[in-house]
């Protein structure tokens, strides 16, 4: 009786579907061109300017009340005109919100973005601009059959 020690040297059968794929090799010129383009992209990128740090004593003015929906609306509706940044951060980091300080600052940054203009943060309360006038509805187009009836002359009686 003989005992075999060590790993078996019998190769495992390969399935027909498992074919080895050979990687495509790029020509040297293609590789250098790709590296050159990547280097140019890095040179062309301009870092965004760092946003100024808002002080804890800055005062919040709500410019668009009830501007959000869903879970973010619950957080947004906690803003009060005349509230300081510190009061808002303290409120949001406690129960029931349990937000981290970073998450609260992310919300403040998002809401103070000039493109959104949801809240204003500054040393004093600012006047809230009036909402824009509602858009006038476009006149509805007449259906083809109704348009034909209107353009046809009325029969003479």
C-alpha cells in the first residue's frame, strides 16, 4: 500500500466555455498618446476656489419657505429667520435628527448656494425679496376640426 503525500499533479479538466482571453496590446505610439492626453487634462484642470468659512454667529434668513420635499424638508423647515448658525447646528446634531456636524454644514452650503438661493447667511437679517409673478399660461391650440369650422364661412339664410 502506498500513501500519497502532497498535492495532486493531475490537471483539472477545463470546460469548453472557459477560453483564455489574451489582452490586446496597444502599439507604443497609442500608449504614449494616451499618456500625453492624460497629462494635458491634469494641467488644464483648475481647482475650484475654497468657499469662505461661515462664522457660528452668522444669522440665517429664510428666503424661500417650504422649498424642499421629503426628508430634506424636515431639516429645511428647522431653519428660522434670526437663528444663528450655531443654534441650527446644535439643533440638528441632537435628537431626533442626529446629524453629524459635517452633514449639517453640507446642508447649509447647499442651501446658501447662489444658484438655489434658499437661505441667506450673514451678519444681519436681510429683506426677503418678493416671489416672482406667476407665469401666464400659454393659449391652447384649437383642434383641427374646430379650426376648420371656424374658418368656413357661415351659410347665408
